[in-house]
C-alpha cells in the first residue's frame, strides 16, 4: 500500500497560502516530558502514532529557531552558534524537512537554532527543535496557521514535536485518518503550579540505538508490544484524571508504570533493546527508597538511561537533598 | 469456584497404594535451569501453569533427601546438616507438603536434605528440593510410581520441581485438566554432550520478593502479561527445534529472549518488580559484548539478579577467560 506523503500533508495544511518569505522568522518551543509515552508508529512517513500520549512542557527550557532566506547553493544550519556541515545528521534531517516548504526548488534557508535544554541523553531536543522550526516557518512566511495545524507540521519533523507547540499539559490525540490530519496535539486546560520536574542525568553514554530505530524494532520484534497500545490508552486516562485532581501520587504511579511498560516492551524486543545503564537501576531503586521513606517522588524515563522525577513543591527540599545535581523545572512558573 | 485440592491429586495418584513406611527412603534430584520459563499460574493451589516450559537439569548439582518415620510430636527437618525450627519458612513449607502423605494424623517424618547447588540467589533449590522429597517419599513407602506421576507429586510442592524429576532436557506440558493430572514433565530424548551451563552469581543480595509472590503479582497487575503465554508457546517451539538441531545460536537467542520477556512482564507489573541489580545490567552487556567479539555465549535469568550462561564446549576457554568465577556445569557429562 502506498500511503500519504509528508508533502500531501503540507499542501493540505498550507492550502495555497502565500510562500513569500518575510525578512526573517523566529520562534521558541519548549521541550516536553511525556507522562504517557509515544511508542510505536502506525505510519513511518507521517509519524502517526499507535497510541495517544500526554506530556508536560518544560517552560523556558527548549529550542529557539531563527529562519531566513539566503542566496546560497545549500541550506546553512547553525546549532548553538556552530555551523554544521550539510552532511551532519542534524543538518541533513533539517534540510530534508525544509524541502517540504521551499517556494522554489532553488530556495535555500538559513536556520540558526539553539537549545536551552541539555541535548544529549534523551532530553528530547528534536521535539522542541522541530516544533520551533515549524513555528519559525509560520513566522517567516506569515501564514498565521492555528496552533493545531502547526502541531501537525511539527509532527512531520519528529513525532513528539507536535506536543512541543504548546506549553503546559499537552495531549497528542492519535487520530484515525490515514492522511493524519486528525493526529495533532492539543493543550489541556489544567495548570498545576506546584508540580516540579527534576532532570536527573545518571549517564551520558551515547545511546546504542536512536529512539526512532528503537521504536521501529520494538513494534516489529517485541512479542509484548501488542499489549502496549491498550496499556497506554488506560494510562492516558488515569493521567488525565490525576491532572484534573492534582493528585501527584496518582500521576506519579501512572507515569512511572507507563514508562516502565514502555521500557519493558523494548527489553522484550529481539534482539533486546535495553537503554538502562547500571546507574539507571540504582537510580530507580533510590526513588523507590525515597518513597518508602515517605517522600512523594516518582520517575519517568524516555528511550534513554536517565530519569525525570515528578514531585510537588512541598517535597522539593527533601527531593533535592536526596538527589543532588537534580535540575528542577517548574513547568507552570 | 472451588477448585481441586492438592489432597485430591495425591489420592488420585496413590490410588490406594499402601502407606506403610520402610526403614528409610532416599533420593537425589537435579536442579534445573529453564530455557523457556514457567511464569504465571492458572491454579495457585495445584501449581498449574499458564504456559509450558522447558529446562535442562544440572547433572549432579541438586538436592539429596533422606526420609524416615519418627516418633516425635513434630517433623524434624534438617537442611545441610542443620536442624531447622518447625517455624522456619522452609521447615513449615516442607511439613505442609508432608501433610499430604501422612499415613495417620500423628505420623511424623524426619527429613534430612542437602543441596549441592548454591541455594541463595535463585538457583532453584526449591525445585530440586521438592523433587528429591517426592522421590524419597516414593522410596520410603515403596510405591514405585511411574516418574510422570512423581512429577505431578513434585509439582504440588513447587511448580518447577516437576521438571527436576528427570535429568537432561525436560518439558513441562502445561496440560488442560482442572485436576492437573495432565500437567507433568516429560524427558526429551535428545542429549547434547557439548552443551555447557555457566552459573554466574553477580549479586548475593536477598531477593525483595520471592518468585511465588512475584509471579502472582505479575499475573494480576502487569498489563503486558497477557502477551506472555503466547510468547512462551512460540519460544518453547523454537527451543525444541534448536535442541533437535543442536543449534546453540538458535537455542541461546530463544532462551535469552524468553528470559528477557519474562523479566519485562515483571518490570511492567504495578508496582514494578525488578529483580535486576546494577550488576545484572552490566553482566548482560558483557555477554552481548562477548558475542559482538565472536564468542557464541547467551544468557538466561530466573526471577533473580543472576545470570546463567549457555555455550558449547568449543567456546568454554573463551567464556571462562572472559567471565572468571563462572561455575561451569556439563548437563550431559
């Protein structure tokens, strides 16, 4: 079966909007931490997920993007002030995405992007990066697209980028359409000012397998994966309810269970895909030990070795005392 | 629903055989390492499994049991030469099992048992222990039951004990009957003289949760468990085929994948059940690194932190060079 292409999505969304660039476009998008994970695609081309997911955006930690038109033989991509060779993986991926938006075949972009979130070790810089890029394209061309539509454009760059278009709690509705036009993020109305996210880097080892490839291998080879989409659907519902109730224990237990279920599907892949380092096991034990001592703290983990802790402001002193070096984020500050 | 009791199983199997003890009974039963794991019961009382399993017995590593009748108010249980108080967990479990076989309510047993396999850290001493006990009962009372029937009696003490009644490769057929009389082990005809099992103790920490309780919690709370029985059925078929072909790579990959799938179901339990220690993750990585260097070695793990390596005699020098301290067993020597 030949599915829909990314270009068809872009044409449907731009709907003959003008492609005349202004002097420049710029945008910021936050990183996001999934409380209910996106894990497994039903369409590789369009980054359509097999399950809905839910995240919290990290305030001013994220990516900035500045975009302009240049007269040059190739796109010029700068990351953190450093020009990248066109063959660098990130530059090549960005140019492939920008191919979808060139007003003419010879049109070239300059992109200056900068992450305010640690890029290594699974801090989802591709999510904030592609979200910022989609928003900067909207600014450059003056489209003024509704955010839900920009979310779809961001998804074409990196699945979880669709969630980074919004601050706060964000749900990515999986959608059902083959063209993916109903697969977009939407912000949830709730805020939770006392919620804290602690970024805990336990290992800076490079990941053996990127999350895109890991997701694909899990879907294709893990005998436990078939149980994942239903698990995620139930967790998503529990997490939505916990957010409505501002119940950190319910939120933490559901998010932790969801992350572990995701890792379990990978561990059962063949060959196994284990993003955990020895330090990850020690860190998870330490979080459980903190809870046994009465500190209400929970963890989630993306496709990597590091932990993100979930807790409330009332527990912040206890948590930072136990886990020194934690970078504490206030998503609703 | 009221199911069948253990006592009904014993009555059906003994079928009015005499209950007059001889001077003494004794037996040895080997420990066994499951290549396809037993994980999850369909009947807690009778230890009936949700999936078939397949193991290799460990030659002369196992348990010896000596049984006699005594005139005393309570059973006398000795483990490794040390008398146990009746309230010790092992003694209480043994006496509860022996209750099924007392010729009269006041009849008391003396059991002297000794393990030749490390008892801590998941080396399945309850499997060899209850198998030796069932065989010693048969010897004490002179029943001369067929081994498949003794396998059923051993199962009533500890599920995986039913496999320890036989040497070599052993398959536990899950069975379908509610009374469990068709749920017994049978020996496979194949031998594999060059096969080696390496016992690698990476942690002697006590397990936080016993495997009986861990199994129950996983069945009841893990959202990935429903995918396990089908996974095990496919792995069992692959392992049987690998044994027929004496294909260590096929055997190793299937056994390793099966063990990881079992651990994955536990990791996804709620709360999570993670038997891995940091050292376990390091050890699994070391086995994968050995394979990447061309050494055909695979691992399996029971519900504990330690590894059992699978390899052939031709790789033994490479394996022991890389993993010093390994206790190498030749199941078919």
